[in-house]
C-alpha cells in the first residue's frame, strides 16, 4: 500500500461523499500492514460526516480496514488492505501487560486501531453495560469479561453470579469454581439470587473497612437483561426487581459489588433502571440509532460493522474509543475452562448462595426483595403459615393479614397455598376450605418442608385433629 497514493484516494472519496478533509500526516504501524492517517476537516465539514461515510468509502476503496477514530482532540483514520486478524484473547491473557498488571481486576477488551491491547480495571469501571444486536459480538465480549476474571483472579478474590435466563450464552462456564450459585436459568431463581445479593450487600455495609477488604469482589452478570425483565408477567414484581437492581447499582459500589447488564435492545424505556450509575459502556453494532443513544449518549454504534467491533466509553474515556473486541473460539474456551476447573483454590472466604429448593421456588414475590429477611427467616415464616393453615377448617386473605401482620403480600400467600393443593379454589367471597384432612393428604414436599424445619409428624397430625 502506497502512503501518498492512498492518501489522495481517501481525500478524493471523502470529497465525493460530501466530507472534504485534508490528510496532514501518516504513521506506519508494524511492517506496513496498517497506516494511521491524521486528518484535518475542511471548512464546512462536520466531524460526524467523516464517520457517517466511512462504510461507503471503505467499500469504494476495497479496503479491509477504513475506520476513523479519535485520540484526544486529534482525528485519525486507520487504513489497511490486509484482513485485521489481531483479536486474540489468548494472546492478551498470556501477555505481561495482563499477568503483571497493577489493575485490581483487569479485563481484556480488545485491540485499538493501532493494534495495541486495551485492558480496563473493573474496579474503576464499577458497573458496566454490554449491548449490541445479534451477531455483533456482545456475547463474545461477555466471554472475554468472564475469562479475564477467572484466568487471573482466585476464588478468594472474585466470585461470580451469572444470569442466562432464556438463552445458553453462558453455558461454557457451567461449574467454574468462582460461581457463588449455579448459572441462573429461570425467573424464580433470578429473583431469589438477586434478593440474596441484596442481603449480602446490607451485611457488608455494616462491616469495618478492614473486614470488607477481606471479602471477595462480587461480579453479577445478567445476560439478556431486557428479556428477563419483560418476561416477568407480574408488573409489580417486575418493578420490585428493577428497583432492587437499581439499589445494587447505586449502593453496591461501596461494598465491592459490580453489576454487568447485557442486552440486545437497550432503550431508556425497557432498561427500567437508573443508567446514570452505569458509567462503563461497551457498545457493539446496534440495529438503531436510539439504541446507540441509550448506550453511549450519542450515535455511532449503529454504524459499527459488527464482527466484534465496539465503542468503549467510561469515566476515564469520555470519548468513545473504537476497538476490535478480543476473540476466543469455543474449543479454546473449553480448554481454558477445563484448566481453571483443574486448579486448586482456597474456598474459605467464598460467598455462596444455597440452591433454591421446591418450597423456596414458590416463595412470596414481595418478600424476595426485603433485605432484612434472610432465606432462613423466609422459610420459617412459610412453615409457620402452613402449620397455622393446617390447624383451620378454612382461611381467608384477611385472616392471614391479621395473623402474620402483612399487607397485600397475603394475596401471594393465598395463591401459593392454592397451587400447593392446601386450600380450595375461590368461591364468591367465602373463606377457602383447607383441603388436607389427614397427614396423608398433605403433598410430600410440604411434609418434608415441615419436618426439615423441626415440625414432627405427630405435630402435623395433632394440629389437623384439633382444628378450630
């Protein structure tokens, strides 16, 4: 590729496309496979036009790479006739820049237009959003995030919570030692795990700084976030969940909790959380201009070519940085994950959320968001409710509200008791009949729940016999 000849062609085609520029210098990268031209806009040329016309000019010049980008106030164009293949995540993870990094939780993002590796510190980013349409490279970006963490960080340093509801994006990471809970695959478990994360946040808020330092950082990654929220049929429950996530975004930063939300279709309307607390944005190719506005606060992501190209923005990089996202194929990921699983770790300080059991799967929606209520407290209340119901001929919402000092949450209690075949269906305004007449009539899982919480079979039989 000839420097001056290519420069003249670039100037000609920008003029032709209504974005006249003047090339003022050129830097040769590597062995000449890439040029970095510094340009000056001619009078009347808007900066945005240079970026808007890039795809057409790349096609006209038959270049593998033609990408305008900014470095500070300077406007440059990266040009290459060769396919850009420098996107190896493996190379980044094995580099001294990563292995000897002074960052607390370094993350491999990708390569800039000069072909240089770009890493960021998740601790400084605090929270992040990954967004892009199908095939844009968003999922691969999440893989790079997770692999960066588990490759370098021990279980005592960082723990992960992965949400993959309605998809299989995060399947390669099943069983990794850093998981605080198995990968979340359904809405009920998602609610439960988020609730437990809030409980942990509240506990950490009370710790002295020296004690907090001993705790592992918690990184909660929710893929297909918008899909998760929109698939919750109960509007109130959806609002409670998004409100809780907003709480984690607002206060989690104080106690080493990092939230990462990923989605295909980000808009202010469907994200439903305060995005102001997410200052790090990874924008891959988006379908629409308004998606780019939501992610970056400006256009640009809708013009990305896909294939892992991304714009990265954070407090330290207020101007979007154009990167080629790092990549690792599935076979390499399998080998790396197998290696990580084979290593020995100290699990003493690991944050663990017990897996949800059958009874907890039916737990009351509003209760799941009370940070003052632990799993044990929730289960104890459920056991108390069941035992009380079994001692009655019939029950009503009002009776439950009075007996257990609760509000409209009693609606959810009634629904759960009906689903578990403990009370009959609603008939007019009458109280609902309690179904079990003997201990044998009680569903096995309910009997097991009671026994596991200290209620004997004699207690159960006795309370039924002495009904009032």
